[in-house]
C-alpha cells in the first residue's frame, strides 16, 4: 500500500502545481504584489526626494520592504483561500505528510517573490534612476526570498485561526525576519555601491544559515500548527 | 474546588511561606538599593549615572532568562501537552516583556547623559533587546487574540521557540553590522566589573530576581484560578 | 476493521466525543445517529485523521496497528462532509486530477475520465467549482472522495446536497463492492439509514448511548425514543 501513495517530493510538487494553477487562473496574487510594491516605491520617491535629494541610497530598503509586505499579501491570500470550501482540510485528510504542505508553501511563496522581483527590480532601476541590475544580486534575492518564505509560512499558519490574523502576521513576522532583512539590505547596498564581493558575501552566508535553521525548525513544528 | 496548600490559602493575610518570601524580597531590595547608591564607588567618567547599571544589567539577565524559560516551556508543552507548561510560558513572556521594557528604558536613561543620545544603533545588545521586545510583544498579542485555548497554546509554543532561536542570530547579525559599519564612537558599555562594583551588582541581581519570582508566583496563582474558573463556567453552560 | 478505543475529543474542556468504543468490521455499513451537537462530525473527522483525539486511539486492521495518523491509512478513507474540499477557482476536472495525484504515485494508476463518467460530471468537467450549485458541488465532492478507491467511506450528513440521482449513483457505488467497502453514515434521515445500513450507533452529547445490530424497520421506534428522550 505504501508503494501506491506519492513520495514526498511528488507531494510537494503536486501541491505546488495546484498553487501555480490557481494563480495562473486568478492572476490575483502577483498583480496585487506588484501594484503594492509600485505604490511603495512611489511613496518613497516623494517622501524622500525632498529630504535627501538622493533617493538612490534608499533603494535597498525600498526593495526589501516591498518584498516583505508583498510576501504577507501572498501568504494571507494563500492561506485564506485554502479555507474556502475547507480545501485545507481536504488536503490534510489525503495521504500526504504535513511537511509536504509546509515545503510547498515555502516553495510557492519563494517563486512568487522571485517573479515579483523580476518585475520590480527593472522598475526600480528606471523609476528611481538607480542602476540595480547586477547579476550578483541574484543569490542575495534568492536567500532572502527563501528566508522570508520559510518563516512567513509557519507564522502565517499559526495565526491563520486567530481573530486578527492580518494584523498579527506582520507584528510577529518582522522581528523574526530581522536577520534576513538586515543581511539582504546590507548586501544589496554593497552591490549597488560596487563594492567587491568579499565585502558582502558574509551576509549571504548568514542569511543562508538563517534559512537552513528556520526551515529545519519550522519543518519540525509544522504538524503541530495544522493539528486540530 | 478549594485546594488548600500553604501559599494558596491567602495572599498577604497571616504568616505563611509566601509572606515570608515577600518580606525577604523587600529587605533584599532595600539592601541592594543601599549597596548600589551608597556603598558602590562613584565611577570616574560617568559619575552617578553609571549606577543605573545595577538595575539595567540584572534585568537584562532576567529578560534573556525569561525567553529561555519560554523556550523550555514551549518545547515541554509541545511534547507533553500539559497545560501547566503553557501557563509557565505565558507568564514568562509577561515577565520577559516587563523586564525588557525596564532594560530599554534604563538603557536610554543611562545613554542620554553618557552618550548624549537617547538611543544608539551601534550597540548590538541594545538593538537585540529591542528586537526581543518586539518578539515578546508579538507573542503576547498572539495569545490575547488567539482562538480556542488549546490551539493558542500550541501556536504560541511554536512562536516562542522560533523567537528564541532568532535572538542569537539577530545579535550576531547586528554585532557584525556595527562592527563593519562603525558609527561615531560612543561610550563603550562593557566594563569589566571590579569587586567593589561586583558586590552591589550581585545584591541587585538577587533582589530583582526575587521581585520577579514573586510577581511570577502571584501571576501563576491568579492564572491557575482563572483557568479553573473558565473550565467550570464552560462545563456549567452545557450541563 | 476500524477499532476506536476510548476515543475522546474535547474543545476547551468541553467534551465533543467522550470515551467512544466502536468497532467497524470490513464491509459493515454503519449508521451514525444523533441530534445536532452529539459529536457525529467530530467522530468522523477523527476517523478521517483531520482532527487529533484528545485521548484514546484509533486502530486499523488490528488493535496493535496505528490509525489515520499515518498517511498510508488515510489513503484508505474517503470523507464526504458539508464542505466540498474543492478549490473554487479550478474546474471539476482539475480538482479531481489534483486529488487523484495526492492519492496515487503515478498517472497510470487512476482514470479520472471514468470517475467523472460514473458521477455524470463529464459534461461539466471544465466548469469552475465557484459556478456550481450546491448539489453539483456535493456530487463532485463524492466523486473526489471515491477517487482513492477507499475501503472506508465516511459520509457526514450528505443529504443536503444529495438528490435522487446522486443518491442512486452513490448507492450503486457503495453496494457494488460491499464485501470490501465499509460505510460510516452520519445522518438525520433515519429511513435512509435503515435502508442502507445494517448497524446503527446513537450518540448523545458525545456519549455512545445505543448500539443496534441487525438494523431493520422495527428498530425505528427504538431509535426515535433514544433520540427524543434526551
């Protein structure tokens, strides 16, 4: 019988495929994320142009704040959607390992954030008149996205059944993500300033270590979070 | 329903172990204050302002100890499902945020005359303490806005564990950041304590730990009665 | 065979199911009766592995073996509840393909087309769930539950969405392989219960108050009394 049910990697991929299919159909998450990020950029431009005259220094912050808030839009939507028709319960009653649900959520959010950045980074480049299209940025974006998604996914599921889950999510998530944001913002700034790789690579390592620790811990505890 | 054990019979009336503990705590605080203000030497550079160290540091220890207790209680709750661990975690978090607030305030009060600023982003410990405050805050908000008790307990345990893991990583990140991006030099806040400073420090540590434990015991009793009352109420509603 | 040993579930100190000891044999068709709030849904959710018991245990095949906690056992269960478990943005076909993919390792092991055919869903296969009426959602949900060829079918008061045709199709599906399929059927419809089932369990406030083997039309009065007296 255990030969019949899907392996964990198959479970993860199939759950992930469903999320992609939904997004492809509804086109909801990516659009709202992009629009939200754009609005953030515009507000930053107006509020800081007068004070510093040099908005470029804020580019790393703008980028990662947009990523942070966009991730919450994505997570909130993803989890609340699963509660319609109780689809999440249906998935739990299937012969899958709860860990697969966690990994697929992390994977989905990471992919959505990458898609967001593919659109956002060139836009920042143009709107804020600041060169940012460096290939060295890609590892930074990747480890950052994974960190945000890994912690975001577990916190989102823990607040999913509370009264004010949309307010609780940023309140709990932000302090937990501080090492990721700090590291990624600093590394992004270093890359934009043209600093040599040895000046910022340690940040990528730190965020990567954070990713490993938090994914591991969250993976272990995830089944407690979805138990009823 | 009324279990009678020494401490639970009353709070403050009559002589029992609890009142004695309370009295001792009070005396300890008096000793500690005397030692800190009078006996401890006046520090050469900072003067009398340095004396806030005797509140700031012990409470910092307590704040970090609290988050450790939250971690242990959270793990214990997830593995045993015994509600007493959940209660301990909750109360530790309350103690934690109280002590962290005092640490931040005293740190600010200390910093102002000494650094010339209310806050310093180049002090990794201070920044980490601020982040820890935010973690406690989120944790307590989750508890108060939580749904059913058992589910809240479980998810709070998860956040408690993640919060604890976050602290050393945050400290390391911020420390590295301040190390690599030195801002204009501010007074270093690490001093190796001499013995004349050590004694008042130890007394203060003992005194404030006792105060915190006292608060903790009172809270535990209140929470326990409150939980029992809630359960009884619910059982009566459906009976 | 499913065995429930002292199965209990409480929410905030209030028991929903209290020390239930139930045995369901292979191929047995059991009716789960009781008024609202008796604990039928909670019991079914525990059998399906969605809700974790506060105490007690569930065992499949033998008292020494685990229950729905392990994924392999969940593959043998098909649950139909008041929620359809379907994704509104996707079509019937996509929903069924998705669920089948969670139950089977490879594509070759299942055939969506024939399941859709059996439940009359083929003509609507490309319709999104959000556009369907409750009845059609329920029918799709039943098809979804049957995808894994479950040995144990759990029905939680499905009568709201079941029309005559669906009832007929479901009945056919159940009885075509009775030797292998067990049913636990929670319902308010006592006549339907007597029609389909050979055994009845009556719950009240989480407690198992009555067990009737050899269910027949005569049992109806006993059941009504048991339900009314509380």
